[in-house]
C-alpha cells in the first residue's frame, strides 16, 4: 500500500466509507474557529474543501452556517456524493496536487485528506494553499503527530497515511506566508486528530 493507491481505493469503497462516516460532528468547535477566523470580504466565507469526500457532516455544517463551498476530490465516487449532498456547491474532480483554479478563497480545508499524500507532495502543497488564499484566509488541515508513514484502514481496506514532523509543518507554513493560530496534537475532544489552524498573511 502506497500513496498512489489512495485514489483508486476511495473510488472503490467511497460509498461504503460515506455510509459509515461518523456524523456526530465532533469537529464542530474546530469548524467554528475556522469560520470565525476567516475574512468575509464578500459577505459569506468562500471555502475550498480539498479532498472533500461526501461532504457530510462537515461541509453540510459549513453550508448551514452560510459558507459558499467549492469541493475538490480526485474520485468520481466522492464528487458525485458531494454534489448530491450539497447541490448548491461547486464540485470539481481534480487531484489537489494539480490544483490551479486561478481564484482565491477565504478559507481552505484539508481535513483527513492531505495526510494521504506522500511527504514530498505534502511539502509542495503549501505553495498551492498560498496560491488559492485570499488576504487573511484561514487554512485548516489534519496531519499525523509525528513524522512517518502508517497504513490505516477504511471500510476494511488498507489506506496510506504520511506525516512530516510538526516543526517542518511550522517552517513550511511560515515560508509560504501562513501564521499558525492554533495547533493541537491528538485532540482528545476531536477523535484524537492532530489539527492545524493557520492564517494567510502573505500576498
């Protein structure tokens, strides 16, 4: 199991994963921080949802809070589910590593998606985050709490994960114009996710 196996795996088991996805919205406090910190230049927060999955429950919660969603996923399975669950959202089938939308967003979310990329691809993503960030945009993503690779499981299928060292994430964020607002390693109130919330201060 390698990073290049992730997309075909989710293409195959995406419907099963979506049915079993935790809907308790344990992520609510982080989503509220994400929205509260984001600028509202257009009156509503424009959210870029990378590796968007089915959109439930996180994107649907953001939409209920008035956010304008653009979901990006590399699989047909997930983009179809996202479009069904969020009919007002824009949905784009694209690998986040190749993203070049020529537009900016007030908030960028890469929750339980970015960490499926290999280490070098993760490093390269920070320039893409910056390229799609409006002034003072918020960025929120999950990672591992230590550097390394791991094989997890989704819908009884093995799935690849990777993480850089937290100090390297801090450096990559700073080098690409982001200020860390909050970092929590293995948050016990949010399923032990390791979560980064940052703000774009570059141009």
